């Protein structure tokens, strides 16, 4: 298991044990973490699972595919540490990961 | 049963999400989620895609683990059918005679596969694809050396054909219209998808009326076309659209018109009853408020939020641009908007390279819809522009040297 902390835009946070192999998005949806909608269920088709990855973890979450980058280009409130959480696979190496969800997903 | 709170009829993507949003929004009354299928809410889109190809397992389909419902005090009643709504008594009556009282009712009854009125469709081996059980039957029927005949060249049919090819089966698609995706996509896209499938071994019989399915030894054996030609196969999939499950609502006197009619709070003609997802006909604010039926997960989620927000008296969520997606082979098709009033079509990108978008503009050059194949920027920018309802420059849209960011600026 990897502990992942999801911080909402209002500062409230939840830490959840997520099974390796799931994505950061699935960890949120399966536990009803607010702020991650994931309309498309992880097909990288909608950009409604946008998160900000804690700077210290950016490298460990892996490279951003061209598809993900294109989707993020037009997501709301994109920053340098923006990722689509459906594209981050959870592994033991991500134990302790901290992500913040934006105010709204569009 | 327990005290009256929210009762949700239908434990699909819409119903399950409504229960989750109610808890997210702080609703602390009782929630009962009643579903006919044996499974807790799961994702249907992968049934014709990743799941059928064996790339996703049953656990991956589940929206949330079953423990989620107990942890969030959501009473989950599966394998349970609701027979009728007693609006005067504010209760639903279940098939086993049990009565579930409600303060607020949410209908999330979904849609069912349309059954064409043709002989032989009730034979064993003739399948539809709507539920996990349907998908299991289809998957079992496919494999190397098998042949799948699909009646209807819509998304379900084409996705199933692509998945059949991935599993080593043959696939032949029969369609009444002269082109594939005739009801849901523009001609340029139809041509592209037909070519792409043909290049991967899918056979098409277009413009062909189906007379029925012929059996042998009690099992479906061939599709009979007009002119008496036969298409033999091992498995048969009928994908000719969906019908909204509105009977419960209609029988209870709620306003229905090819879908349960709702407003932008997902409220039906009874203020205590909401309806969400595929079973509804809803207003489309971006398109002059006209009423439309949307069969999509994004719509199910949007209406689940509308209903949950209205129930807890939270401000209504911002309107969303409708969108859809489909995966076939290595193609990602993303569609935003609906081309209701389109008078002009603009193609951006390279169709031959399988990376392009088709933009549909109205008479004032406002973007109505975009269909994007492996072109996520065009989809994302298009979705933004459709929501903004402002005119765009057709020449810029067409010009690949002008980035979608500049077009959208």
C-alpha cells in the first residue's frame, strides 16, 4: 500500500492507503475524495481529474505523455506541477505522495 | 425500512454518483440505492472497449468498492426491482412487496438496448451490450476463429468490432444507413472510421435492410438480409440505439417525452422527484434551451451533481458542455457539443495521418461541436469555445500554423 494525501482547495485533507497498480485518480474516486470527477474513468479523455503534485514528488510521478500534456494545456488553472491523476500509477515508490485538487474540474 | 430520506432507483453510474455527491455535499439523511443488477455501480463504457479486450478486470470496472457504501451509510439494495412509485404516499414499491418511503426520490433508471422488431432476435446467441452480464456473454462468444456479426454501425457496434478483431475474431458490421455512425457523426468522420476498420479486417455491409436472424438447432446461425442473402456467424450483436427506461415515471404520471422530462436542477414535474442520466430529456442551455436526451457518463455525472446540489440547497453547479468519447484500436475520438444548428464544417489536421478534428459552426461562426480524432488540443479548446458561445475565425481554425491556444484566445 502507498499512503496518498489528497488536499482539497479549502485546505482540508485526507490520507488514504491506495493499492499499487491503481491510479491516483482511482484512489480518490473509490474513496469519495471530493474534487476529482474523472468523467471518463481514466481514459485520458476529459481532464476532470486534474491535480497539483507536491513539488518534492514531481519527478517520482513519472513523465507526462504528449496526450496528457495536450489535455492539460486547456484545463483550468494549470500550473507547472499540474498532472492528470488518472495518468499517475501508484507504486510503493509513491508512498507519502501529496496532491492538491483544484477548486473545480472542467 | 428506515426513515424516509433519499431513495435512488437505479444503481448505475448516475445513481451511484448521486449517492456519493450527496454525502460529499454533507447530506446526513438516509440514502437508499436500489439496483436491478447484482453489481454495485460500475462503469459501462469499458464493456465494449478495454474490458472486452481483456485489458481491464471486473474490479477495475467497479466505481467504488462495495465497502464504500456501508462506510458512507448508503443502503445498497441489489438484485431489487422497483415496480411502481406511489407519489401520494411518497414511497416506492419493490418487486418483493417491500415499500421504501422517500422524502426525495431520484430516478436513475438508465436506458436499455433497443430491440428491433425482427424475427429471430430472441434466439440464443443474439446479444445486446448494455450490462456487465451482456458483456460477459459477448466476450465468451469471441476469440480466434470465431465470427461476430454486428447489426448496427453505431459506437457500440464499431467498438465491439474493434475489440473482436483484437481478440482474433472476424467481424462483419451490417448497417441500414449508407454510412457508419450515421446518426452520431458527420460524413467525413464516417468515411474515416469505415476505412480504418476495413484496413484492420472488419467487413461492412452498408445500406442493407435486415429481415431477421435465422436459427439452427435453436441457436442463431445467420443474419438474413433483404434479397435473401445470409451472413453466417457464431455470435450476433444488435446495437441499434437505446430506449430510455421511463415507464416507472410515466406510470406515476410524471411528464415524459422520449425520456423523463427534467429541468436544470434535474427535477421532474414533481418537485419531490428528480431524474438523472440516460433516462432523462433535459434542457440544453448552450443550444437555446432546447430539450435533448444525452446518453453519456459526463451527462450522468452532471445531472447527479445538479440533483444532489438541489437536495442539499447548494448553488447549482455551472453548466457543462456535453461531450462523448470512444476508443477504437489506437484511435481516441473525443466529441464536444452537438451540431444542432451547424451550417459550416471545417477540417483541421490530416485525416490520412489519423490526427484531425472536424469543427461545426453555426451561421454566426459560433462553434457548435467538434469531433476530434487523436487531436486532444482541438477537443479541449473546442469544448471551451463551445461554452463561450463567441464567434471564431474559420480561417484560423483551418490553419495548422495557428495553434489551438491562439484560436481560443
